[in-house]
C-alpha cells in the first residue's frame, strides 16, 4: 500500500480546507455534503454521539452559528492508497482559553467524491508543553 500519494493527499487536503471554511462560516449545506449520506456514518462530538447521516444533519441544522471561529494547529493528513485518508487537527477558540480541541476524520473516496464516514471531536485542558515541564523539573 502506498501512503501519502501526492494527488490523493492534495485532494483530501482541499476537502479538509472546504470543511474548515464551511465550519467557521456555518455553511451547513457544505458540511452536510462532506459527510457520507449513510446510516453508518457517525460523529462523536463534544457533547453528543451522532449515529447516521440524518442525526448529523439535524445537529448541524440546530447548532448555533455563534462562536465557531477557531484556529487549527498541527494538522496531519495521511492517505492510505488512493481511497482512504485520516485527517487530524488541534483547534483553539478564543472563547475557551486553556483548552485545546482535537478533531479526527476518516475520509473515503466514493464515486461521488471524498466523504467523511467517521469523525471525533473532543476538548481537553491544554497540556503543559514539554518546555514548561522541563522548567519545573
């Protein structure tokens, strides 16, 4: 299996960027488009477990558009062959100081294009950096 084929990696990176832009602008139509329309698609969120495309769509439709701006860091996208990818990123919101969000998405290429089939979002306290830990030692 070939990992990180340049063309597949570029395609997923472009879709990931579409997702990020749609997320912070609350473009629900694009967010819905990027998830696979299938009852097996799932999204584990910060406060919800969504099973199936319909549940994910309903969540997006009901979500407040306030406070969605964020910055991402340490984004890693890895492709496996031409049809499977995992995208992982950290994110930070000004309204949540001292917290770091973590997002992972599994992307699969279908005849209609790249789609998210599984996603996980969580927020934790920002871990101390190794530099800060070294200073305490």
